[in-house]
C-alpha cells in the first residue's frame, strides 16, 4: 500500500510539473476579454467592409496592407 501511495505521488508530481495540468497562460476573465475584444474588432471590420462594398463610406485605411 505504501508503494502504491508513493507511486501515485510521483506520477501526480510528474503531471503537475510536466505541463499537462499546469495553469493556462490566461485566466478565465482575461481569456473572455480577449475573445470579446477580437469579436468586437472583427465585427467592426465586417461593417466597414460591407460599407465599402456598398460604396456607402470610404475605407478607414486602418491596416498597413492597404494598397489603394
């Protein structure tokens, strides 16, 4: 029984230090904020693209890849 407990502790320590059970780079709140910020940016770009295609407004030229 003692050998089994020691083995479980060693295996648990390896998983904890090995990275499979390590904490994520971002907390849940930070990750949610990143996702919402990306969705907001993509939605605004989609509106801008639609307005440009419908010739309602000129583009904002917010990217460095603008070639016109």
